């Protein structure tokens, strides 16, 4: 069985009552995308969509167009971010629409983005709009909510078990207890125990397998490999780094793509456990954070292809069902991180996916 590429998918592209209240009537991720401005000479902004346009993910036609395009270039499923706050669901319309309609006929799984929402767009506990909280009762309710997804025949499985990912595993008050609850509720309802995957995006020193997870996603971006990525405002180190890239600024946070790829690969190589690779397309959150953005420059298909091929090698000795490579992301437009074609590069990055996985 060939290696399966699964693209991480952001279901932010549709209006919601909460976003109307927090950001203004009709707000979607496109609102941020179109108003982005370049911060230095040669800075590629804004990122504007090409083939699929400014879609609305409430529409079945938009969801089908995404799946058709992904399938044509070798993507074998979407991993949708899932937002759950003590029973309150945000950005739920796309995934619930997929479940209720039975369309598109394309594999999918859920990735719980269990962090508070804030005005800073970095998952920080500052200017919080929706706080992430936990309780035993909520774990029970959450597990029961997920059952109808796990039962769907399109849902992605490993060894017959529905895949469920958690972004911030160590934020859970009792990780092992939450995992046990999810598995117990599934078993009590004649559903195979979920195949629980932890992201190692935040804490590289802890081993998720010791907490009861079945697997690990070596999530990217690993922003902590970038010097002063949380520091807004001028510093001497930024000035020197930017000057070496031909940018005269002591405040902008700009980093070379190839350097980022090499540092992230080194971190993954040095951890004391095995996991599933996750390859980053690119990163630039100028659309969200303006001059305080983190910008990875020099994104190119050659380095992207190289990172995909390394990822394939990393899973080649795994059991057939576990030969999975995650790609981040399908459509993180406000983070400059998308396989979906834009007006600059078109289908170039999808062509690389097709070359690596279908040729």
C-alpha cells in the first residue's frame, strides 16, 4: 500500500455569529487575507486564491470542489480542525454539513484544536475571546458527540480504529483519564477505540506515547525553532538577521524557508520517540498580525519536495495502515500556508504532491 498524504484543513471560511460579534458582520478568514500588505520589498502579500476562488464552506459545492481538487493531485483525505469548548462548537458548519449530507465522498478525520481563542491569533491566554476549559463531564460529552463522526464510513481509520488528533495534549488536566474516557465511550457504543494521536507542536521534551497516545504527529510549524518569534518590537538580533536577508528593519520577524526546514527536521530527528511526519507548505501570518507577523520567506517547490520525500522515507518501515504523511496545510490562507492554488504559484505545490505520491 502506498504512503497516504492527508492535508490539514481549516474550516474558517464562512460567517459565524461569534465571529460577527468579535470581528464585525460577515467576517471570515478571507477578510484578513485580502487586506494583508507587504512589510518589505519583495514580500509576497496578499495571498489570493486562484482556481477555487473566495469560497464559502457552508456550500456543499465548495466542499466538493476542494475534495475533487485534492483527490486529483493525490491527497487521500482531509484532517479538519475541530473546535470544542465545553460543548460549544465553533466553525462546525463544514464538518457537520459533510456528516449530514454524506458528501463529498472523501476521507476525513478530526483534529481537536484545544486552545483558547484570542485577538492575538497565536493561541495565547491574552485578550481571550473563547477560553478552553476541561472537566470529566465534558470529556464524556465530547466523546459522545464524536461517535457519529467515528461511525461514518468515510472517516479515516488506522487498524480499523477512527483517528482523532489533539493539538495541545498536555493542556488536558489528566491526559490519561481523557484518553481512557474517549476509548471507553466508544467501546460502550460498539465503536472501535479511537486511534489517539498527539501533536508535539508545543512540548518536544515530553513523550506522548507515555501518556497513553497511540501515535504522534510531528506537527509543523515548529515556531519555537525561530529566534524571538514571540518578541514584538525592535531587537538587535532581528536587525542583524533581517539585514543579512536584505531587509532594513529591527522589528520584523523574517526567517529563511530552507533554514526553517533544516531546524524543524533536526528537532524531529532528536526526539526520543517515533511519530508521523507533518510537512509544512509555508508560513506567513501577516494577514492576521500585520507588522508583528512571523514570515518565512523563500518558500519553494524544491525544498517542499525534499521534505515530502524525507517524510515518505520516515514511514516506509511502518505497518501498512500507518504509512501516513500529514501536510500542513490545505488552506491556511491567513498564515500563507496552503496547497490550494493561489494567483502567484497556481498548482505548483499540488503538482509536487502528485509527483511524490502518484508517480
